[in-house]
C-alpha cells in the first residue's frame, strides 16, 4: 500500500464516520449532504488516480467511478432541494 492509498483510506474512513454520526444523531441535512458530496469527490479522485497510475482502466473502475458520480449527483440534488425548501437566505446562513 502506497502513501497515497493510506491517506485516501484515512480520509474516506473519516468521511464515513462523520456521515454515520450525522445520520444516526439526526444532524442537519445540509451537513449530511455536504459530507456525502465530499466523500464521493474524494472517492472519485482516488479511483481516477489509481486507475491512471496503478490498476488500469477496467470494468470495476468504471462501475466504482459511476457509483461515486451518482452519489455526488444525488447529494447535489439533495442540497438543491433543501435550498428550495429553506429559501436562499436561510440556506446560506449556516454556510
């Protein structure tokens, strides 16, 4: 395991712990969606790095990358709907 892989696993694990903490404790939806978006972006960058330099591009990489992109799009869609529900001023207040 290279240093990049170790850093990526640590970052992804911390995002997963934060996501589960927010989901179980009933934290703010905005924080939940932002955590999910950052997790999916980190996963996508790590997958692209490994596919480009270590693994090569195969079906498993494309499926995993499609999962990361789908997760990112769902979180962005959730943030957009939340902004529509709360209103623009209220939504930007926490950020």
